[in-house]
């Protein structure tokens, strides 16, 4: 805002609650000028309020703790079926490494669905050998990833 004496006088009247129309009647100022100063004041006030709200601590989200507890519960359930995540990850990386080395060595060019299916099957195998080998879903997942590729090779794309 301008720091002229006229602007200061208008701002003072605006702060006292006078409208731009009333200000033009009291002072030698155009309605547009008083109205523009009023809008600038409102914008600055809103920006200051927003900045203050941003600086003040954010409102805590009670749902976050519940979501974290949900995730912990799911992770604990997965560990009971698949074993330690670190052990499974280590085994899966070794299986994938062997597969990808063979692919490179043999100069094979696999489609994306074939590569992803092989990677997912490697992960499922690592879960079986590090966790519960009798968990049926792991075996069905392996069959499912293999079936997706087999179907696509026969023209049935899912």
C-alpha cells in the first residue's frame, strides 16, 4: 500500500469501519482509490491470518495413529505367514539375481509381463521357503502370475 498521507487517512477510516463511499464523502479521494485500499487491506489481513495459522501447530489427525496401528497389524499377520521380511527380501533378491543374470547371459528379450511375473514368482517362492510352506495363497499366487503370461501368449490379455 502507498504510504502517502492521503492513503494513511483512508486506511485509518477503513479500520474504523467506514465504507469507501463514506470515505469519498469525508475526504478528497475517489471511490475507486478507497475501494482498492480496502481490498488490499483485506488481502493482507487474509494472508497474515493464513501465515499465522500455518505457523501455529497443525491440528493433529486422530486417524493417523489408527492407520499406523492397522498397518502394524497387517505387517504382523504377514510375518506370521511369510517369515521375516528381511529374510524374504534377501532370498528374493538372490533368486531374481540368478534369473536376471541368466536372461542377460542368454540375451533373452522378455515382455514386461514376463519379467514382472518372474519377479513376483521369485518373491512368492522366497515367502514360501522363509515362512509357512503350507500357506495355500502363496501357491495360488504363483499359479496366477504364470497363468497371466500363459493366457497372454494365447491371445487372452487381462
